[in-house]
């Protein structure tokens, strides 16, 4: 894996902070599952809820013992949740 923190910092500062898709969320017409870790330091719960509310009919799951990577923090629950959601949709 190649890691260049200067590139990542530049991208965050000059690109991602200006990249706002909120006005387009309502156009998503496929089943959508928004998942978030309660302790996520990067995508805080309020931001994930905003995405969920913006996508019509989306489902929202919060992993209470997870940070930014619920698939790693609560692997079994994450997989179970995802499989259940896929089977219902």
C-alpha cells in the first residue's frame, strides 16, 4: 500500500470539504442502507443521519460499540446486519 499523507491532507483540505452531495441524495432510487458507528470520529452520527434523511426510504443502523470501521469493530454484528438487510431488499 502506498501512503502519502501530504496528498491525503491536500485532498481533504481542498477537495472533500467542498464536495457536498446533499442536494442529490433525494435522487437515489435504490434500496439504501446507511451504517454508522456511534463513536465514529470522521463521519459523526449527525452527518450519517443527515444522509439517511436525505435518501428516501433508506434504512439506518448505528453500531453502538464502533468507530469509523464497524465492519472491524463489530464484525459479526455488521455481517449479520448486512445479510439481513440484503435478504429483505
